[in-house]
C-alpha cells in the first residue's frame, strides 16, 4: 500500500477524511460489503479500523473485535474504537437499539397482534398445542411467548 518513500502510517493518513460534525475519520479507499475500510499490507487484507486501533494501542489479538462507539463502519478514528468480544459488541448494539426484534426481525413468523392474542388465550386456559397448530408454529414457541422468553418487548 505504501508508495516508495512513505511509511505505511503516512500513506494510511492520506486515505481518510475527517467528518467535522461527528469526528469520524472516514476511510476513502476500499471497503467490505458491510462498509468497513480495508487495506492491503504484505499481500494480506486488513480491516482499516483494526489497523488504526493497533497503530495507537499496539497489536490486537485475532480473537478480539475492534468495535465502533460511533457505529460508523468506515470510521478509523482510534478515539471511536474499543476492543471487545462478539458478546460485548452484540450487547452494545442492543443497548443502542440497532438489533431488529419483533415484527422488524427478518425471521419473525408472528405479528405483535398474534403474540398478544396467544398470551390472552393461554391465560384464559386454551391449550398451547391447539394454539401452536392454529398459528402453525411449534409448541415450544407458544410456551416461550407465554413465559416471555421471546417477544418480551410487548
């Protein structure tokens, strides 16, 4: 990536622009399908935000994620980045309301109205197996709805 005479760090610094409003350093070169900056170092593709973080904080173990406080995949500002795990990154996304749930989840089978109906009918004494058959779902899903293991937001 680095032309002759320039260090990798100097070249890196020429490939982002600072967003004055957000403070994000937006990567201008190649990006992944999800919008994360990429660069090539010694014939190996590296995520630009991992490089930016490592440049300031030192090597990052392969099992450590570098997460974005700003939720901007193209951002390479080390001040916006933090080390985490899949679990901590997922919790961060949940806390920020970025994880679809309920009817907004692409895999949802039931509507919120159906879930409310199921809860009311189970409370009134209807058999869970009958509701599962009617709604064409497994009995375990009816139980999870009743116990608020799923669809907790309603």
